[in-house]
């Protein structure tokens, strides 16, 4: 009887200590990234945005989106490695609960510019804006993004786009 009681106490202690680890094995967040033509907002210049959604069954803690690099034909690959702001220029870590999504800003194009209009990335590091832009050349580019969080694996996501000279001349292409 004493052995059974001792084993029950040890089992209860182990369960209390490793409860989160055990739950993580059975339930976990799963992140889905979407960047599509219908996420373009014409207000205050042209905003180009994407969404991050938790399609898993557990919250994703302390999430941020990072622009890792930009690739393109006849274009030197740039390693960027800066975070993208959440909609409304929010730079905080965000928790994504199951079935919840957040919008992130990729960048803007100012239609008031008469010259070829660059795509200005909404990148930051720490508490500072980081000025990065992509000058239109009527070429296709690939943006490599990753979502980071405390309890999710960081998996790169590719966004393909073609940028023309005018602010409203950008096409987000399906697939990598």
C-alpha cells in the first residue's frame, strides 16, 4: 500500500512538473501565412499586407514576422533579416490563439511620387525603423519571410511578386 501511494505521489509530481511538455506533444500551434492580391489596401498610399493565422489547437506565444531576404532575376540577393511591423505599426510580440489571425505590413508605395515608385518595406530592429526599399524594374521578386515564436518552429514562406512603376502596379503571384 505504501509503495502504491509513493508511486501515485511521484506520478502526480511528474505530471505537475511536465504538464506543459506533455500537452505540447499532443496539442500545438500551427502557423499559416497568406499574402494575396486581396490584402492590398489603397488607403494612405498602397499598403501591401499579409496575414498570419494559428490553425493549430494551442496558442502560439510571442510571434513576430521577419523578412529574411529578397531575391530576383537580374537582382542581387539582399539579406534583410529585419522584422516586419504588424498592422498599425505595432512592433510588439503577439500571441496567436487558435483560429486567430493578425495582419502584418510588408510595405507601402506612395502614389504621390511621380517617379518610379519603390516598395518601402515596413521593417524595424529593436525600436528603430530600418529603411529598406525595392525599386521597381518590371521584374519578378521573391520575398522570403519567416514567423518566429517561443513555441513554434520557424519555417520560411515565399512570396512572389512583380512590381511595376506605378503605385498600384504590383502583382502578387501564386506559389513560390
